[in-house]
C-alpha cells in the first residue's frame, strides 16, 4: 500500500494494463486528475519500479508510459478489487468507465466455468470511445489487447461512443435491438453475440 496507496496510483496502473499510453491519454482517461498530480504519481511509480518510460522513434517521437513486468503482475489484484467493489450495496454500475476499465471489467466478470463449457473459441472486437481492442475468448479465458491500426475486428464486434450502453448490454442483459437503439453497433452473428453476452455478470451484492 505504500507503493500504490496514494490517490490515483492504482487507477494509473489500471489505465496502463492494456499497453503504453501518452501523458495526454492518461489525463483524458482520468478526469479530475491534474497534470501536476499525474506527473508526481508517474514519477513515484517509476521510482518504485512499476512504470517505465519509452520514446517512440520518428515520425511519432512521443513518450509513452508503460508498465514493467512487475507492474503488469498487479492485474490480478486490480481485478479482484474491482470484483470486491462491485459487491458493495452502494456500487452504481452505471457510472462512467474508461475504455480500459470496461475491458478489464469483462476480464474480471466473465464466468470462466461457463465460458469453458460453452466451447466458444473466437476473437471479439470492441471499439469504445475511438479505442479498439481484441479479446480472445477460448478455454474459459479472455485475454485482451489493443488492436493495431487496420487490424481485423474479430468474428464479433461491439462498438459504442461511451461505456454505459455496453454495460447495460453485457451486465443488464438489455435486448440487442434496444442496445442498438441506445447507440451500440454490433457486427456479426446475433445468436453468437447473445451466447457471448450471457457469459458475463456482476457478482451479487453483500451487506
């Protein structure tokens, strides 16, 4: 907790879990985090050995913040904290989520036994707020990575401008046609989409 217990530190780690981000990307993903505090937290995480910096070669020539191998190993703890928070009676599942936060929620809330029993083996694309990801559903697991520019979008693809319509679809089990009316775009077999969506659920609340 001395390493990551300061405000924003765990959220910064979370936002780096699916790959390196620019300083401006982190600020955009974490509204309310000032440039000064972000600079301080990144410096502290780098000093602790959780974050490293890398400058991309021209023509990009931008600096990325990335997790070290040890930093990436914090993902199970972050996922379990997310599961723990979702069980609070005061948890509001309709609060805004960043694209990375939504993708990590899927990794956390998938029913692994049901997914393994389903026999499903496919790539699922997600585009949320302009950020694209590929999730590989196989063997009950759901590894997620950022999609490269121009990469195929998977056998199924879900797209939305903000997370809320996808939250209502995956966790609220909103019918597909209603989700599409609310701004979700679904590409691929609709029955397959329903089978995939059925594998995700929030944990029950506890007092």
